[in-house]
């Protein structure tokens, strides 16, 4: 078994995910390293934040630098120097940023023009499995079609049906048994489609089940309604991955429902825009009240940024658009979220969930 539950508190649980590079305690959060790098942080700094897993994009890495370059390094871990857990997403989500993406999908896969050089490519379940196995990530995500929020019922139904076709083919073409393979349930916010998709993906021989197509603009309560519907349909022995969620409040709530794995650009993107995570809620570093403040971002935080820099200095860096400012703020936000994940795991083991939620009530 690649996943073992170690503690339970209500529906929340801790576990161990065993991959080709080691054993990783859940629940955990993955910073997004789309092109094999987290924006503004190198991997040594990322290790200092107690990050144990990242997620990269197979679609973009296939385009640039290309598989040959990564093969020369014997895989993505060596290429990037990140020796811990790496998830690779198939890239179906990124197709949303391309023009006329709806016309590019078919039951065989998707066709698209490279955003780098305009060359035409075809991405099929077989092709994406070849790519992800070549990259050598710990966990490969199956190809899916994620419908946009506000898509019609028929559009979501078709995307969900294609996702199921892709899922079966990904299992067929995934031959590297040292690499875990996760399936993705779709269905938008239509209850019947979400239930049908979660049941179908859970019935297949995947190592884990992800909930996709959420946190894309729908009302928060709708998202959690879909999570509540889905969780009982996923076998307890499989890790549950909620894609695209990274705000402290939503992570805590999702863990309480039984989610094990998260990823999102939320901490890093907010840092670049001056929105900082603290023990008392969000701090806007650009506000004039920080201009002369000698306090750290958060007196309770033990990260290197809070130990060494004042709000005044960080305010100055942000207002003058210095790259160092984005680096330091990103470091803090990732450190904060990883410390929160550690506290979440501890609260589950000690059955102190109420105290944990009270600590982060500012969000």
C-alpha cells in the first residue's frame, strides 16, 4: 500500500504517503513549481520552509526545456535538484489559457499550439503517460478535461465523460509501477455529475483520487458541498487530493472534511501582491502604517524573514518593486502555510481540532 492512515480526529486524518523518494506525512501542502521552480525561491530556501512536496507541470516541461534535456539529468528530481516529492500535473488545466481551447478537446485527447513557438502538438492519455514517466515524478496525474465555472450542464457532462475515457487510458498506458498515478474526478458543481465522476474514478485502479474543477470561481459553499458529496465515495485507503486550494481557512475546513493533499499558487501569488499571512490574519504590506514600523511581519513567526527584517524594510522593497521583496514575502508565506500544516497534523494526533481552528480564526 502506498498510503497508510496514522491518526483520525472526526473526519480529519493524518497519514503516510509512500513514494519513490520517501515517506511523506499528510495532510501536506504543495507550492506550485510550474516550470520546476517556485517563483522567487530556490530549492534550498524551499527546504528551509519545511516544504516536502511540490507540483510541476508536465505539459510545459515537455515543451520547454524538453524531455531530452531532463533525460540528460536522469529525471526531474536531478534536473531541478529537488530530491523530495514531486507531483506532475498533466497540463489539461493550462489549455484553458489557450484560445479556442474547447475546440481542441476530443475523446482522443487535445490539440494545441505551443505558447512558445506556435508549433502544433497533440496530447493524448498515452502521450501524457509517456511524458510523466519520462520526467520520473513521484506522482503522475491523469489527463483530464476541466470545465470552466459557469459552463452549461451539457458542457460539464461532456468534459466529465472525456475525463473518464482519459482516466481508463492513462491506467492502461502507465507502466512504471514505482511511480504513483492519481485520477481526477470532475463534474463541476452539478451534484449528480460530481457524484458519478467521483464514484467512477474511485472504482479504477488509481493510487489516489483528486477532486478537480473546484476553486475556479464558484461560491465557496458550493465547493464545500461538492467536497462533502465526494469524500464518502472515495475509499478510505486512498489519499484525497483537493486541487487548487491554498487559503488557510479553506485548507483547515477541507482537512476537517477529510482532505489529505493540497496545492495552490495562493500563498506565492498573494506574497507577490503584498498580502501576507500572519497569526492575526492577512497583512497588507503596502499600507502606509508599515512605512516606519520596526515590527516583524508576525511576532509569533519563527521564519528567517520575521527574525531579521522589519515591516518598514519590507514595505520599502515592495513599494520600490525590488525582487528581493517578493522573495522575502514569498518565503514567509510558504513558511507560514507549512507551519500551519504541521500544526494541523499535530492537532489531529492530539485530538485538539477546536484549538487549531481557534488559532487561525483571523482568516
